[in-house]
């Protein structure tokens, strides 16, 4: 009976008392434990897993304080109530907050049932913060939505969470192939949208991608290079336009908004008309790009649809892998 309810893994960086709490939560959700059931004794748990009484008592004290279990003197511990665990509580870990993530989050929350709570966290591309947030919140939520960004060893941390509760967002990563995911196919999105805009691009003598690296998905450069090579177009990939002399007949694909502003300022400084003298394509559409320089053309995934699809997956416990659609939004800059 003890092993049916409790799972203790010495290899996990999760404190043993927290693993006991997580085991009770999981047993309640799966129906192994129901209201009124007696929980195995402290002595039996200690003996089975080689734990101290203090460790088990710490876990039971937290569960009692939350009203999950109760004790009867001389008889032991019992399940007091389970309702808390059937109202979903979602852990949402973003890489950073920006305008399009705000659109995604708003869309997600607006589509969810009203009885589902969402707590949002940010790791800011810091692996230690990423790891600590996941470890500290293991067992506290019914679903975990994680944006792993560019971390190469994300599975090492995510694997401590119950696999059936984890959803991956934004990136399709080989080490996370066993998890449901809503992802952008960055390489295919760029290649396909450039083909869609081929007639617009054909009037420029050279295509230049400004790719700073770091947190940005390198797959975008693969799609860009593939298109240019396939259609035999002169191209260049650079890190920044800072101190660069821009020329008429160039079209710039700009990953970061910082470099977008630099391109616009350089065009003004040189008296170039954006859209005819030089072309500009930005990534990740926002309302601001509708009006800047009479409209900036973008290649962008649909963040509102991503949020809606994510909410449906959480509510239906859907374990699918879904490629989010992207669009070429044509404006005056191209």
C-alpha cells in the first residue's frame, strides 16, 4: 500500500518531504486515495524509504495546514478533502515579458474556464532561475506550461515534474520530444513566408538578416539562407547594423526591435525611403509596427491563437504536438 501511494526518488533534487506531499497530490488526482481513506502510518513510510520521522511529519504538517488530511489521536491520518485538487491551478513559465507574450497570456486566460487559476513566472533566460522556479513549485500545480527558450539541458530539470502534467511552449526541442507542445517552426516559417513574399523581395539587390544571436532562435537564419540559396539571391547575415553603412537596394530582415529602430534611424539619416529605397521586415507583429514608418512588414506567429490553443489543451488534457501558424503581414516597408 505504501508504494502504491508514495514515490521517493533519491536522484531528484526535490526534498523528500516535498516528494511525500507530491505523492499524496498525485494519488488524490488519480483516485488511488479518496476522501475518508486512511493514509499509511508515519512508521511504515519511514521504514519503506529509510526516512526520518521529522521528514514525514514535516510533509504531513503541511498537508494538515491545507486541510488535505486530518489526524485522529491513536488511529492515524485520513484524507479530509480532495476538492482543492480538482480545481486546476496552472504554473506558466515564460522566458520574458514583451508585447506579444502579453497578447498570448491574455488570450490564454480569456479562453480558460473561470475556475482555473494561473500563476505566471519569468526566467529571463537565466538557467539557475529556470531551474529554481521549477524545483520550488514541483507538486503545487495541476499543470505546468514551460517555455524552455534556448536552454540545451532543459529536460534535466523538467523531468522532475510529473510528465502527464507538463506542456512545452514555443520551441520544438529534441530532448523534450515526449511532451505535448505548441511550437513555432522558425526555419519553415521564415522560408515559407519569404516564398510568399518573393515578388516583393525581387526588386531588392541584396537581402540582409540582422541576427544578434543569444536568446534568438538560430533556426530563422537557416530558413533565410535556404531561401536565398534556392533562388540564387545575394545575401548576408550580420549581428548588428550599428556603425553599418546601409545602401539603396538592400532589404533588411530584423530579428530584434533594437536593430529595427537603428535601421529606421539610418534610413532617415541617409534620406532613404523605407519600402522603395530599402526594404524592412521585422519579426513578431505588434500594434506599434502597424504605424511605425507607415507600417512595418512582419513575419509573425499568431500569438492570440497560440494562447487559445494552449487553453484548450490544458482544459482537455490534450497531449498533442501542434505547430502554430505564422503569417506574412504585408505593410509599406516592403
